[in-house]
C-alpha cells in the first residue's frame, strides 16, 4: 500500500505507471490465480517483494508469488525483485529457493526499510523510462521515434537527396546506396531505431508520429564562418548614428554641418561629445545636449566667440581643447 500511494503521489511516475494490487480486486466469479496471472501477462513491469514466508501453496505446492514470477519470466516482462532483509536463516526453505532462483536470472536488491524500498524502486523506474526513451536528456531530433520503421520512409525522397547531395557537396555515397547506408551516414539511426530527424526529413507521413513538429532551414553563403560583431563595435555604431542625428538638430537654422569634427571625452558611461560647425558662419554646437541644470557654457566655451577656450568639462577632468578656427 505504501508503494501504491507513493507511485500515485509522485508527479513524474504517476504519468507513466498504474499499480495493480490483487488485494484491491472486488469480489468476482473468477478464479484467483486466473485474475493475477492475467494481470501479469498484461503488465509491462513485474515487481516482486520477497519476504520470509513463502505463502499459500496450491495443489502442486507452488505459491502465488512463485507463479507470478514464473509467468513474468515466461512472457519476458521487465522484472524488479526486492528482498526484505539480509538474514536468510529466518526464511522458509521454498522462499530461499525462490530468491536463489531469481538471483540466478537478474539483479535483485535487498532493502531493510520502506524508505530504502521506495528509493530503490524510484531509481529502477527512472532507469526503465530512460532506456525506453520515454524521458530523455538529449536533443529531440536525436531521440528514437517510437513505432517508426523503414517502411514509413519515402525511398524516392532519399534517392533524390543522394543525387542532389552528390552534386552540391560531394556526398561520398553512390546513387544506388541503400536507405540504411544513408541513414547511418547522416546519423539518423539510434541503434536499430529511426530518430525523429529521420522521420521529419524522409517520412511519408511525419504527422502520424510527430503532430506538432516542424523543420526550420537556414542558408549560409560561402564556406567560411564570419565572426559576429563585438558589443563594442555595435556600441560605436549606435553612438555614431545618434551623434549624426543630434548634429543635424543642434546647428543654427540655415547652417550646414562640416565633417571632421574632433571627439572629446565625455562623462563616464555617456556618449562622447562631437563638435559640429557651420562652414559659412563658423558657429559651432555640441552634438549632445548639456545636462539639466547646467548653463550653456560647457568645457570653457564662450558662445559669443568662434574660438572656444580651454577649460574643464562636466566630468571634472581637462578636455583636450576644441578645434580652433
């Protein structure tokens, strides 16, 4: 009962497993051995908990526990065996024989408490899900596509791909290559199973297996990978664009800007200031607005004169001087 409650309460395991307990079966006009043996045949995982007692014996001297174990072995079910305790001297002879029989066929786990049993069962079930790709850590396209086989792929699409790939990039496969050779060369096989990528690329009806998947293709010109522009280059480009736009808006009306203005150090973290001047009249303005609360005389400039003087800017460090006319 504790295991059943744990499986139903775990957020992951309850999505994949349903627990059957013979003790919860209602009264019915059926033989008991017929009921639990049918459930063993229908199940995916057989969980055996072996204690000290062998249990009730039928006319042949076999208990239901051993019947279930032999039935699971007969139908090649995934068997998980947990043995309670480490002392076998207190077990009945038939139970010791059953534990020995199970140990010769698989790896059994001994537990001393319910907490150890739950921890061991959780690890075993998660491993079961990972082995069958029901939960995965790798990429989606490399995971195997369940229930898909070579009959679900289009041979015409694969032959067309080989022809085009041979012409475009020299695919080292002959045009008469088998589908298995192509899929192996492209790493579209997971052991003996098709991957999701194989079904999406060459499947006759990919929507039968992958309802909401899509393929996105990107075309790159050339064979060399160009490095992406650095953040400093992007920042310089953005500042240059802002300076040009501000330069046009701060000149007096009727003036046109002259290229070649010098750069001056500005406050830390702010765009550098650029001097702009008008060719006909020689009047100049800064390309970025003065901070709030400051007068128009920044960096020691004199608005009435065409030759700015040296001085200190708003950053309290000396400027390099403005361009003299």
